[in-house]
C-alpha cells in the first residue's frame, strides 16, 4: 500500500512538472511573438532557470534517467524534423540550388573537420572525441532556424538555404555522430567501416521514409477516411506516419530515424496531399508544444561547472566555430552573384545549434561516464557535453536572440507590402504579390476573415488598419507599398492619409468602391483604383483584346509581366540590341520608363542606371531577367 502511495505521489509530481514545463514553453512562445525575438532564446533561459543550476525543479532523475529521456527526445525529434521537412517545398529549393547543395556538402565537411581540429588542439581532446564534437556541431536544425525565420522575414533564397541546411545537416550530424561513436567499440576502424556504418543508416532511413510516405499518401488519396472527420483523420494519420517512420528506422539502426522522418516529410510535403493546409496547421501547433518541452528539458541539464572547466579554450572554440569557420564555409558555398554580401554575412552569423547536438551529446556522455561501459571515458564525456552545450548556449543566446537586429543591421529584410483588408480583393492581390516574391502582410480586424486568410497561407496581422499603432506593429515603418483594399471608402481614405502622414512609404494606393469618391481621394494625392473603372477596363479588354486579357488573367502561371529598376553594371550603358541576346529565352523588354517618360524602346535605346523597365514573357524567363537587371533586389 505504501509503495502504491509513493508511486502515485511520484506520478503526480512528474505530471505537475510536465504541466509546468508545457506552461513555461507556451509562455516562451508568447514572449517570442510579443517581442519579435525567436522563442528558442526564452526556452533555453527558462530551462536553465528550472534546472539544477538555479531552482532545481527539473533534473535527469525527473524523467527516470537517461533511457526514458532518450525516448521522449526521440519522439520530439521525429515530430520536429518531420515538420521542418514537410515545409521544405521543391519550389523553394530552386531559389538557390547550387548554393544549397554546396552548403550541405562542402560546408558540412568544412564544419566537421574544422571543428574537430579546433577541439583537438585547443582542448587537447582525443581525436575520437574531437571528431564526435565536430560531427554534432555540423547541425543547425529546424528547431532553431524555424523560430528565427518566423520573426525575421528574409528573402526566399536566404530562407531556402537556411531551412534546407538545417534539415539536411540534422540528418548528417545525427548519423555521422552515431557512426563515429560506434567505431569507439571497433579496434582500429578503417575508412570502409565508417562508410559502411554511414551508408547503412542513411540508406535505411531513406528507404523506411519512402515506404512510410507511400503508405500515408495512398491512405490519404485512395481510402475513405470518413467524410465527417476526414481532415482530423488526415492530420492524425500524417503525425502517426512521422513517429512510425522514426521508430521503425531506429529499431533497425540507431539514429536512422532522423533520416527516415526527414525523407517522409519532404516526400509528403511535396505530394499535394488532401487537407494539406489543415495538416500543416495541426503539425505546427504540435511541434511548438513538443519543441517547448524538449528545449526546456535539455536546457535544464546544463551544468555550468562543466562549461567553466573548459576555460578560455572553450570560448576560443566557440569563437572559432561561430565567427571564423561559419563565415568561411558560407562564403565558399555561396560563391556567385545570387546572394548579396550582406545576405552571405547574415547566413554566416545565424547558425545556432539546437536539439540534435544537445540530445545526442547528452546520451553519449552518459554512456561514456558509465563505469560499467566498455568505452568509459570521463574526461572525453566532459569535453563532449561541455563543448556542445557551450556552443549551443552562446549561439542560441547571441545568434538567435539577436537575429532580428543582425538582419536589420545588414539590411537583409525586404521591405514589406501592407494590404489593408483581407477580403477577396485583398487576398487575390496578396497572392499575386507573393508569387513574385514580395513580403506581404495583410491587416484585417474581422476574426472570421483573419482565420480564412491564415488558413489560406497568408501572413495576417489582426487589427484595425485605421489605427496608427496597428500599422506600425504590422511593419509600416519598413513598408514600400501600402494598399487600402477594404470595402469601406472612408476606412481606405483614412488609412491612406495615416500612411502618408505618419510613415515614409514609397507607394500608397487606395481602392474606391464608389466612383463618386475617386475625386476626393485624388484631391488628397492618393493614387486611386476605382472598382467600377477596373471592371470596365476588364470588360473592354475582353471585347477588344481577348487574347491579351486571357494571358494577363493567368499571369504567374505560365507568363508574367514585371517592372524593375536597372542597377546591374552589366546592363548600364548598353543598348537594347546588345542586351537582348543575354536575356533568358522567351523574355523581352516591353517598356522603359525614365524621368516620368515611358516608351517602347527601339534597338538602339541605351540603358541608364535607375531606368525602370517592363519585362514581358515566360514566367521563369521574366524572373531570371529580374535578377539580371537588379541582382540585389
């Protein structure tokens, strides 16, 4: 009876701690949103506070030892990696394919070898431990990169590189670390042994991930999931698939599960699943909870004594890894003119480490510290966990915590386009603008419309667009275009006036629902689009220019028309005749605007810096030509 009572008390205590951790995790997420700071900063600080170094509420014994904690972390990693991979769309990968490939191959190799050498000579570690630390610190991971990108709206090409690097290198780091750790048990392992162990785990993970993804896809596409609860069943089936892929692969080979969940996530994320929006929303919420729990739990295991034992040599390793090695591998991987120098520095300075290094290092250190283990190495365990956690702590606090300030200092956040009004007009406009790469934020006060717009994938700021504080919090201070697109002319006029008087916005456009109000808008200097006139233009085009009208209606699918300013030194001072052959196939210069004068250029027209040219042609060709004309835009 007493044993049952004690067990019940222990269970109750554990339940209370789990509830506390979850509550603190949600609070950290809210604080991150409130202060526009990546939530991982608050999560790791919270973990330290509740851990043994401060309050002592959470310890390794809280979870029953390393084995239960390993299972909890494994479950969390499965969901987190799957979530990040699911959002990695092939279209996004095309933003910077060569740079991404080099970063996860050449960059990963430089990080691995460079870190190992630094640990070996600065901390006087054995080569095996040095290589183990180097392998783990290859990983940046979606656990730390995704929260940063949620509050720092960089360009798609920068986001694609950081996200892909995080997901792929999580897999690489986990498998590479296990391979190196396994060879501790092998006498004088050769290169073939390393290759075999790595191939076994990577191959198994990819195979299991493909099989699980195929089964989930088939069930979602071809099996009746009960119409009444189909969206819910689709969400649960996808989540179960992620966990099953991780567990099955890990049963075959340790750490093969990371590769399995990443593979399944990428395949399913690009498979055009039914209820995809609901699945993404659900997984996002689950991931936030799991991420909060695991980050706080692992941060609570930090032991300051082991960090301090590393001395100045430990900080030297951090500085070398974060400020010397990271920029070197990024600049080597992003050669060419695809990225601006400031964007390359931003990628260099934002590479915090996260869950994978922390969890794997903790588990390895526990085995190395076990007196009964055949590979006991207490000194190596201290260097391993101390170095990994020191790098995580410093990079999360500084790189994640200051990510927005770094982005603003380097000026890599593209200026926003604010669309006031999330109705059909606002959403259609936002879709077209986002398709060409603009950073669009919709401002809407109606809760129902807010939910509709968010479910459709738009970034929505809830609030009244006629309120100066709402405009400011939505980013009006960094906006280049504001469109007042509500169905209320009074509201549109007020928004336009506020934007004009309170913020330095280049272009302000208002929608006039009543034609009689156009003159009042224009008297105040507001560029105005009359709904009635726009409809008349559309009908006239259908009558007089049906082919052009049809083509313009489907802009963004196959064809495109874009206007862009010429800044490229390759084009300035050259004629249209000379530039023509260098333009992508299926793209031409239709118009040139200079000093307010717009004309169709002849072959001998010479380009000047600042000219605004209108490009017309195939969608891909126009986008390539935009990069040619303005590489930094």
